[in-house]
C-alpha cells in the first residue's frame, strides 16, 4: 500500500468526497452483481497520472463490518467499495 499523502499546505483547501457504498447482492451483506463492477470503476477514477479524474486521496474511511449495532449482521459493502 502507498503511504498517505501529506495534508494540503497552509492556505490550501482539501476536498472531501462522500460516496455511497456498492449495491448489495443476494446475500445483502456483500457487493452484488452491479456493485462489484461499480467498486472497480470507482478505483479507476483516482490516481496521480493525468489519466485519472481526481488525485489519489490522502485518506479513505469505511465502516468495518463488525461496527454495526446488530451482532448478527455484518455488512461488507463499505470495505468492498474502497478495497479495489
């Protein structure tokens, strides 16, 4: 994994993006048929080359599957969206 980028210099702005997690599959706990390709596509939008739409993010936050209020349900959507 690449080390995180440093914060923006003094006087510069940072951009915060909030993305919805991938679409659920039949199991409802994981990305589904349309959710997996969407996650892969999202990963192609960020990078450090001119071909990328946005620069590589300094930080990515996603809720872990075990952080739910229901001990019997573990959703992996958030992790699977940011993993690619």
